[in-house]
C-alpha cells in the first residue's frame, strides 16, 4: 500500500510555483475513475487558477490564506444539471428534483474529491480540504455561476508544499470501526478512546487559550457552536432549494 496514506498531512502553505497543466489533468483523470452511483457521474469539478477569481473566492472561505496562495483551488459540486440535460435530449424524463438525488450527487462529489486528493499526494503535492464550501454555498454558487442542479459540497486547495507540518492526530481504529454491527460506547470506552487526544499539548493549548475546562467544550462552545450550525444549516438548505433539489 502506498505510504502516503500513512504519512499524509494537511498543507496550508505552498511554494510560489505553478502546477503543470499536464500533471493537473493526470490527477483529475485519476480522480474521475472513482466509484459513482449508477455510473452517472453526477458531479462537477471547478478548477480555479486565475488570481482574480481566487480573490473573489477568498472571502467565502473566511479569507483563509491558502485560497489565494495555492496555485489551484478545486470546488467539487453535486451536479445533476448535465445529467438532466442529457436525459431530456434523449427523450427521457428525469425525476431528480429531490433530496435523495442531492445526496446521491453529493456523495459522488465527495468520493471523487478524496480520490483527487490521494492522486495529488502520490505526485508529491499537498492539499487542504476546506469545509467552508457548505457554509457559504450560496456565495460560491454566485461567484462560480453555478446553474440550477449544481451545489458546491467541498473545496480543496492544491500545490507544492512549502512546509512539513506535524501530522494531525487521529482516534484509534477501534473508535471508528465496528465489526458486524454497531457497538455503542460506554462512558469508560469514551474515556479510553479520547484520553490520548485530550492529553496532547496542542489540545491543552486549545483548552487554555479558549478559557475552557475540556477539549469537548472547545468544539461545542467555540469551533462548532449550535447557533452557527443552525444558521449555516438554514443557509445551505436555501441553496439546495434554490438549485432545484427541494421545493421552495
């Protein structure tokens, strides 16, 4: 198995050199070999290389510097627009204006996004996944001029690494893998699974600088607050409705 899976890091700083178009095309070609529901490929990838376009995208990604510094920004979209047009041009009647179809396309888009990321890392490139694509999907839709049936679900920056950061921590395998059926967690199991993560120096720093008592409180009270989650949920649902997957 390729060792990049075990050594991968999130890269937020990139060298000031471009990415060869041939290499990018090879990576994207590898990406679209990913699994897809019913062989429909109901996704699209928007490649942003133009500096001015990256500047327009930056605010919707909370002005994270890698958006303008990376040579390539990829926006992965759930996309039934193309498939619907093909159906209608072939005297078929698509019925994909529903939430299940959105989920189908969103899953397709995320699978191809991860495959592109793996292909890029095998070539020595660095990537950073931006969850802000769903936070501000409406603004991204406007900037990228996405038609009905197309919704952004993930953004990835890509380029040559200018840093070798520490590997992000991960929970042990037994925290996420269940054999045969789901095994619920006892309080003792939760303590055991999160003990190492909570004891890390960076975790203790997060707790201290946010004036909290536990790492969990950093997540619930600071990083991913209930009010923020509810607000961005409503905004994302508005985009899904506007783009034709749910009734207005």
